[in-house]
């Protein structure tokens, strides 16, 4: 969608564009209310700060739509398609799968949520390294990291849906 179309779209249609980026209604609503944007860069800059900070409840709700790292998103939704593309660079060797599986399990046991990282542009080794590092975080430290990663993913997705 181009910026002019996004600016002139109904609130409902704009929400349909934004929700797959990150399913946080307060974020999407702030962006929708701030329209029109004069440039794609202005939209992206605004989106980086919209509804900041997100609450833990908002983060957990958004995480419900994210598969575990190393697992393919199920379904045919826009969000599932985005997730599959973002994780396409994660190597799928048996060793990597085993390490991701055990790391995901340890993370979920410690933090009671799925491990989330912006996978786009990262190698499996980098993701595994970050997973191991983040397992040393306290719950308060980790929720801040998760919020940052979720916001990075949202902005990358928004860049992908709003044409330059």
C-alpha cells in the first residue's frame, strides 16, 4: 500500500494494515489518529515511538501471534506470512533445531512467554547467542528487551507494507 492510500484509508482498513505488524491496538490507534503523514519516514518515525512504552499485557497479547524461533508460523494470515519470511534465514540443521528447541524450552520455563527476537537479518548462531545471553536476564530486564524486539519487528513489517 502506498502512503497516500494509507493516509486516506478508513480507520478499519488502516487497522487491517497495522495489526499484522504488531497486534497492539493502542499502537495502531495512535498511528491512525496521527494521519496524514507527509512521508514514509515520518510514519516510521512516529510508529517507533507510538504508545511507548507498551504494557506487559499488550506485549503478551502480541506475542500470542508469534511462533517459537525455529518453528514455522502456521496458517495463511498476513502475520504468519511475515513471520515465515523473517525466519527464513534461520538454519534448519538438526543441531540448530535441537539447540533452539532446548533454548526455547528453558526460556519459556523461566519467563513464561515465547522467546522473541527480530530474526530478519540474523543468523541462527546470532539468535542462539542472544537466546543464551537473555536467559541470564531478570524478568524485568527481559520484558524491556522483548518490548524492544517487538517494536523492531513492527517497524520492519510496517516498512514492508507501506511502499516507498
